[in-house]
């Protein structure tokens, strides 16, 4: 899929990876800018985990 230029988000969803970072870690060597993409996704995952500990929904119940 990657060599056919299928968007990385679609590849990740199709393979049922929990994050895009997982897909990049496994298949990043096939991407021309994998290091930059992987770094950005890892930062985003860490930021999300810090802002949303325990995976709780960011929306409050009414």
C-alpha cells in the first residue's frame, strides 16, 4: 500500500494499528521522510497521553 502511495492513515487503519506512530515504526523505512514523520507522531502521541491520562474522553458528560 505504501509503495502505491496509499495515505499513511489509511494504511494504519487497514492494519488496525493503534497509532500512526506504530505504522511508521514498522514501515517507516519505506517512506522517504519517515524520520520526520515518526518524530512528529511520537510527539503528538506523548502530548495526547499527557493531556488525556487514562484515555478518558475529553468531553464532559452533561
